């Protein structure tokens, strides 16, 4: 009887030990899943903090404003009537990231300054394709900002191994047409 009791005791100890190991394994798997899926990876947190928020809206302290002109500028508009000239007067500023993700040593202001003439040419070309009726519409100002932001980012990233958006937005602080 002692042999049977001893065998029964070792089987129950063995069974309890297997249950304990299974519970620990399941707990470890659940904890690892929580950390990986719910908490996120450190890379996601680093990207979110460098962009300002998860939605990609940068914080103001991460941006710098670079005026394109010292004074307001007048641009010719596309005209249907050769005897009548239409013009728009604007003042444009670039809102840019202070630091780049891939080229930490780059000075954004210097990079923009090195392309200033080409950027100004993009703006001239944009307005030469617009008629007076188009620039009267407020949506054209928003469209101009979007299109020029994309074009300027394309220009300053030309030939880059790691292209990234430098310009967040083109801001028009003055928009007077005639």
C-alpha cells in the first residue's frame, strides 16, 4: 500500500508541476502579446514623438518659418484679353521642419536658401496658369498652398537618397488681386 500511495503522490506532484508550467507559459505569452500589440514597438513611439503626434501634425516648436520674399510680390495672371492685364500680390512664407530625420546635420534654412530662385520660379509658374476668376476663389489659395508645398518638397529632394518632406506648408499672408 505504501508503494501505491507513493506512486499516486508522485503522479499528482507531476500533474501539478505540469499545470504550473502551462499557466506560466500562457501568462508569459499573454504578457508578450500585450507588450507587442497594445504598447507598440519603440520605433512607433519614436516616429510619433518626432512628428509631434500620431496624426502627423507637427508641434510649433519643431517648425521654422522661412519668408520667401523680403517684401510682397506681384505676379501676372493668365489673361484671355491681351489688352487687360491681371495681377496678384502675395507674400509667401514656408513653414518647415527644423530638423530632418535622415540628415540631422543639415540646416533647413540653408537648404531652402540654396533653392530660393527655383522655389520663386515655381510660384511664378503657378500664378501664370491661373486666371483672375480662379484666384478670387478662396479654395485657390488652399490649392496653391498644397500644390506648391508638394512641388517645393520635390525640388529640394531631387537626387536625395532619403527624400523627406521639409516644407509642411506654404503660407500666403497676403493675397490681393486685380
